[in-house]
C-alpha cells in the first residue's frame, strides 16, 4: 500500500479547492522525478556496509533514507527491493527493543515514530508484527500524569522524546500521530483485529494547548492577536520563535511555520473537520504567513523540516492553492517544487547553511527534501 493512498483516505471530507489541472505541472513533474532520483542515488552512496545511514545511535536517519527510497516514483514497487534497501530494513528491524521501540541512544519516540513510518512505507505484511509492537511503544509514551484520564497537566495527551521526566512537544507529538494514523490503516487492511490506540481526545487537547487561539486553548498565554492567531508554538508555554509584546501589556508567544503545518496535519489525523474553528484558524494563519523563502518566525532555521511539514499538511488537507493577504493566489506545489529544485547541489544532495536542528547534516536534509519532492509529485492528480 502506498503511503499517499493512506493520506488520501485519512483526508476524506477535507476539501478546500477545486482539483488542479495536472497538465500545468507536466514539466515540473519531470524535473522533480529526475531530482528525486539524483537525491536517492546520493543517499545510496552514503549508506554504510551494514545498511545504515549516518549515526547508528539514531535509527531515524536510516528510517528517513529508507522512506525516501521506497516512495521514489522511479522505483518498481512490484519487484523486490534493491539490495541496499533490503539491507537497510533488516538493520532497522534488528534495532527493535523488547518494549517495541526502535531506538539505540535514547530519543525513543522520535526514532520509533520515524522507523514506524518507514516500515509502513515498505508495504510488506511480514513487517506487521514489528509495526504492532512499535505502535504500542508510541501509545505507551503518551503523557497522562496526575489524575488518570484527565488532562490536568499541560503535557497530558502529548508525546515527548520518550522520557516522562522531560517534556512534550509538537514535533514528537506530530511524528507519533502521523506514524500511528498511517500504521492503523495497515492494521485494519490486514485484519489484525482490535489494537491499542492513542487517546485521541487527550491528543487534541494537547494540540489545542499549543495553538494560539483563545477559546479552545485554556492557557493564559494563548493569544488571538492578528499576527499569531491560529498558528502553533513548540510546546505549551514555549515558542522557539520568541515573544511579542501586545498593546494591552500581555506577552504573546510567537507562532512559527513548521509546527503550524504539523498542527494542521495532526488535526486532520485526529479527524477534526474543515469547519472546526481550530482548523479554520490554522489555515488562516498559514495563508497570512505563506512563504517558501524562510521558515516563518525562524528564518533559515529548520527550513527543510518546514518544507516537509508543509508538503504533507497541504496534501492531507486537500488544499490546491492558497489565497494570500495581498489578493494573490499561491500555487504551493509549483512554488515549493521549483524552490527545492534550485537548491539541490551538484552531487544530488541538499544541506542547510544554518545548522539548527541538525540541518547542517546533508544526509538528514537530503532525506527530508527528497520526501518533500515525493509528496508534491504524488499529490498532483493523474490525467
């Protein structure tokens, strides 16, 4: 099963624009297809003899490279996987621990969620046992401290790196939500019966506590000032983009781009409808802050992460074009695809000159970017 098929099913009922004319993307599709092939060829050249990529303490790097490889439109999915992909998956499966997590040096949620998405992307029933175990690990790491089944703690409903003595955040929570939603479709298709699932009500509560929207966010810092309304911050009470002083003397935590798209995607996976005020608000913030030149609120920091969450969220939301404040209409597929193509290096890789969040690592960034291109490519309707 292709990942994009699962995304299409999960976004059923979310429709905001007419279906685009696929003919206008024909040239761009050919360019993207070649760029994806070059990016995956470079990643293949970076694989270690044991099947891994980069830091073996972080299986997420290997998982990201494998997901990029298996979503490549140039790959013949009816044939056996090439040897380097098989070797990578064999190593990844060998890292699964007794608790179901796929990790080595901590950060069990980040690594397990990324690995679970890679296992789903492979589309193999013989991975189902590992998928079920990995799902349980993520579910077990959803926070519920204090009064059980009550979201009486700011962290309740969210997910952190894997330690309940630390914190929760939007990035780990969205990755876990995505992996659980995609893998749940596999479990249902392959008739594995009832399996544990996330407490989705608590997850939505956590997401709401990360959104700048008075009324649905019960925290005093939530702001509905025009600049930040509807956007997301990194964690309840914490923004990586700093603060704004408001005319009434209050302090607003600035919304930022990457996690706002992650918030929209998470709301869709949680099956909030397009008319839900929280969904409406984040779409409005995205339209007001639309750009492919920076990660809004953070500049060059995390821009390739931003591209990935943007491409996934707008695809899942079935958004074709965005109406901007200046009256113009943005064709995000064309804008994003062309922007990414201009930043590919001669050897086929990508890297961010700004090293925040490990984006000076070309393996990580190339995997991110290939995945973004694949998402754009697959989101274009067939003729």
